[in-house]
């Protein structure tokens, strides 16, 4: 039971990151390698602002600065490459990821910093100890997912996003501001990354320059498992991955191989079902 | 073969590295001892060059991104190190053992290349990048958690010591072999097929290119040479630790390829040597917390070069100020279009026009008597 | 020798319920120039994609020179003798013009040369490279591209790119050449010339040609027979003049 709850809360974090990946991938058609590092920057912003002792302010600052960062990255690094080969975009994204990590290390040093945002206790539930942070994570993720789904389905801007994702050229001809939509997508994705950073800190109160890298890659795995581009898919994939990870940690014999297991699942999914569980099939027009 | 202008250009890199090997080899045989840091630097450089040239096969020529190159190297390093230490008691640690270690390392890495190449055939670029990244992490994790008796676990595997005075020469020879294979491949019909796949996979298929075969070939060869670099690594370092072969190392190799200019083998060689040199020198300047400035530098190199080389908005600027355009002024030779040698690229000499009339007046019968349009080939 | 060079039997494909092509029967004789016409979205390019095995048919099959071709891969079908051009030109943009043609040539059996032979630079490598280069030059000469052979394909003007694509397709030694809107973007004078060129290619290379085109003048001038498609099904078929005057065809084009 405890394992299951742990898995769900970890899954919630992964789902939150995966949502960001999926939004950006679905609309800007690029794999934003630096997404995990935006989480890290969010974590550091919380750490810095927590000096004031006001958690709500810290969260607000983190979200705002991540949004600014995400939009800046998009404008400076990705926008000039629109229309260039996907390989170039991918390598630039890797460069940005590397850049953010080394900048954080230069500014904050390589040692991890402790920061406690909220002291959330635990409750007893059906004989198991349940961390309140797990429940908060899960709850907020579900709410965010639902809100995003509704936003995309029922608002003008949301429908414009779908249009850009389907056919950028046609969307432009229909008078949609494609650049604006892509920027907005990055803004949303980065805000989600900041929230993911917060949940990460609720679970383990350490900030370091590499804290975003591994969760970032794993969350991408989650997004792929769920079907990239699909909002509920990201949620599903994140939860699945979280459960796999906590179950794997539970057994001493396979615990050290947890990463290997998760990545093997990724490779198998890509081989067997490259579009994930809820993804759409895409074919190149000849 | 005739010693045309182009041919000489093709052999410059062999000549440079070959001459270096020869001079240093003679010096070593004559009893000259290089100091340890020089020897180590040269071993490292040959490892880096092999890695960069082999990665360039996949990234520069096939146009796929591999983020697991260090993983292939890791496989080569561990397996060859294990084989070498098993053979040492009976066979000693001579060139023969090295040869066997090389074959094992290259073979094992190539086998992994095939395993990873198979998804490569079905996946789009960014998914493939993630699969190779995942592969690198899996390999790292498996060796990390191996038992002490098999691969040394988290402490790493100790490998036999090889005579340091000669190892770098083997490194140089292996660089030459890598160049020989990669360049000969790229300058043949098979290399043309690989670049055709990069440029337009659908058209490559439609003109009869067996995409599966060539993707797998590029992947496997690239992995095999990464394995060879791993063998050199294990011989050069006495100990192999899986932690060293992570994502960051793969990125470092990628930086070498990008800095050298994608698909430019000589560029990859120079930038691999340069970055390896910087890697040994920068830590002495940038100590403590400043060490991370090195990573910052690589990140900036990666971003700036890729944006400069690929941004559609900068195309006009690039055409105006590229290496060829700048040196053309120095050469300043007007070329008669009728006598242009094949493959000597000339972007702006011949005026281009659309005129179908010309075709109508052309005689369809081939001018060369050996060529016919008859199906089934020339006699 | 089969009576028809190409014969499709009940060929069809559906994408998740949408029938992009259905019950298409086309019979093309040797050395015919055959037209495939129809309004936008009628499934013309889909037929090309089926014939070049880019898509797998969900119904029916087709024969090239009497041999069943269904289920091959695009590269195998090309080596069996079907070559094509694309509606939106697909060249190897970062390769020179002559290399574009050589990629087409190099899969012919007479230019066989294994990877090992190339790596070790055995005599066959040089022999094959030289022969391919000579043949590529001849092909480029016919299309008036010999002067441009060392330019990058992406630097050619539009008309030359179209010609290069045809040259590359011919290099693969096809029995049947599929041209997807070869006259698109050309002025009337160029279109007229293209018609002559296509005839000339047919005679010079002993080919059968199947082409998609919107220009009715061009089609009626050039094609011996046509098939008119609408919504993925055959609307009319046969002799060009008769088929074009079919009331159903006129209705489909003019609407009503």
C-alpha cells in the first residue's frame, strides 16, 4: 500500500513533467531536452525565495521565472532554427540543457542545497502511512491535467494550438499567430516544470544542478509510453512509470537496476508500439 | 591511379597522421622516452579522434542523433579489459593479446550496435536519440551493478598494464585504420547511399536504396569503432569504471563532431584533438568551482555553432562568408565550365536556365559507344 | 511476356475507414503513355504510393509484367522496374547533381560492388565507379544538365530540379515510369516541350509511362489511354478522347 502510494506520488511528478514535454512536442514538434533543467531552475528559485520564509511567494516566483526562462530559451535558441533540420534543433536543445546545468553549478556551487517548503506530515490510511505530499502532488496533477484538457478543447487559444499541431502552414493561413501559440506553449510547459520542481522538493528537499536531468529523461519516457502529444497519455505514462519505479525499489534484488528496467521498458514500448498507448498514428505525406 | 588534384586532397589526413606516427615511432625505437603526460595525452587524443570520426558516420553522414556513443565504448572497454586480464597469465600482454582484445571489444560493441540499430530503422530522429541515450544508461547501470568477480562492480574493472612507451603508436595506427574504413566507405557508392538516406529517405527508397541495410551498416560500424576506442581506453587507464561513460561523455563526443562541422571528417579530427587538449589543460587553469566553466564553454560552442550553421535566416550570410567563398579570392582562377572536374564543386560559375528546347535537340543515342540504354546493362 | 506491363486488380486502400482508393483496375500495355486524372483528392497519388509499395493495399493486388508485386518494399519494387517522381520534388539536396543520378544507377545489377570491395578499394570498385560516372553523364547530357553536374541539387532552379528527378528515376532502369504532375508550375510553352520530351524518353528508353496531370490539353495531347478517378473509384476509363467526354467525368470536373 505504501509502495502504491509512493508510486502514485512519484508518478504524479513524472506526469507533471511529461505534460510539459507532451505540450511542447505536440505543438512545436521538438523534443525539448532542456525541460528537465527548467525544473531544476524552478527548484533553485524556490530555494532562493524561501529565504523570505514565504512559501507562496516562493512558488509564485518560481513559476514566473520558469515561464520567463522557457520563453527566452524558445525565442533565442529554438525560434531561429524553425525550418532547419530536426537534428539541429535537437542538438541545440541538448546544448541549452548543458548550459543551464553549468550555469546553476557556477552560481550555486556543486553541493546540493537543503530547502523545506512545507512540513507536510503523514496520515494513517487503511493501515498504511501516507505522506500528505503524495496526495497533494497527485491531486494537483489531476487538476492540472483536467484544466489543460478543457483549455485545449474549449477555448479559442486551445483550438488554435490543435490547429498549429496538425498543420502549421495551414494554421498560419487561417490567421493564427503560430509564433505566439508556440511561445504560449513553452510558457505553459515551463510553468508546469516549476510546479514539478515544487513537488520534487516536497518529496525530497534537496536542490542540485543535476536534479532535473534524470527525472526529465524519465518523464520523457513517460510521455512516450502514454503516447506523445496526448495529455491524458502523459498522465497515464507518468503514473505507470512511477509505480514501476517504486515497486522496483521495493525489491532489493532488482533495486539497483531500476533505471535500467525503466529504460528497457522505454525501448520495448518504442519497438512494439511507437505511438504509445494513447498516441495518434502519424505518417509522412509522400 | 592518377595523381589528380582531388586525389591528393583525399590523402592529406593519412599523410599527416602517418608521418606523425612514423616520426614518433622511430624516435621511440631509437630509445627516446616521451614523458608520461605527453604519452597519456597522445593516447587520449587517438581515443577521441576514433570516437569523433565514428560518431560522425552516424550524426554527420546518416543524419541520426546517437546519444549513446559512450555506451558502445563502455561495452568495448569492459569486455576487452576482461578478456585481456583472462589471457594475461597464459599469453602475456603482447600485441597478440591486444589484437584479440580489439576484436572482442569491436565485436561486442558492434553487436550492441545491431541491437540498437534495429529500432533505428523504425524510429524518427528524436525517438532514436532517446533510445540511444537509454541504451547508454542501461549499459552503465549493468556494469555498475555487476559482481566484483565479473566486472568489478562499482569499483571498476582493473585491466592489465601495457607498455606505455608503445601504446600511443597502436593508438595512432588504429586512428589510421578508422580513417581508412570510414573515408573509403563514404567515398564509395555505399557512402552515397548513406548520405542519400540523410537527405531524403523516401526518395532514397524510391531509387532502390536498401535503407535497412545501410542504416544498420552505419550504426554497426560506428559502434564497432567506439568499441575499439573503448579497448584503447581500458589499456590506457588500467581501470575501467562505468561512471565515466555516461551521458556527459556522449555529449562531449557530440561537441567534437559539431565543432568540426557535421560530415567533415578532417574537422572532426582537429576538433577532437583540440578538445582533448583543452580537457587536459583547462583543469589546471580552472580549478575548484571554476572547473564547471569548461562545461559552460562546450554548451555555448554547441548552441552557437548549430544555430549559425542551420538557421534559415542566416543562409545568405553563410554563403557569403564561408571558408570556400573566402579562399576563392585567393585562388582567383576562372574555371571553364566544360572542363570542370567531377565533384569539384562550383556553385556560381555556370549560368542556369530553364529550357526544354535543348533536350529536344539532343541526340538520345549515347556518345560513349560502351553505353547503351538497353535494359539489363552495358555490354 | 505478359500482355500488360502493369495490371492492377481490385486495388484499394483504406485509412481507418476512409477509402482512399477502391476497386481500381488499370491495364497498361507496353510502351503506352497512360494518364491518371481526377479532381484533387481523388486518390491519384495514393495509387502511385500503392504501386511503389509506400502503402500496403488493403484490397486487391497488382502485377508488373505478369509478376505479382504486392507486399514488396519500395526499394525492391524499384529494382523490379517501377520508378517514380514526386509531386513535391524530392531530390538529395545536399548532394551534387551527378551524385543524385549515381544513387539511382548504383542499385543496378551491373554496378554491383560489395561493401568489402569498396572498403579495400579492390579493382571492381574503381571499374564500377568509372562506369557509373560515364553513364550518369550521358543521362545528364540528355536532360541538358551536364554543365550543372557538380552543383548541389538544391541550388538548381525549379525546372531543372524536375528534369533531374526524371533523370534520376530513369537511372534506375525502369520498365514503368510514374510521373506525378510533371507539368506542374510550367508555362504553356514548357508544357508543350515536356510532352515531346516524355515521348522521346519513351522511345529512347523503351519505356511505359504512367502519369498524373491536371492539364487536360497536355493529357489529351500525350496519353493514349486514361483512367479518371473520383473519390478513390474509377469514374471512366479507356481511350483518352472518349473517356474525357464521358458525362460522369464532365460532371465530376465541373460539379453539379
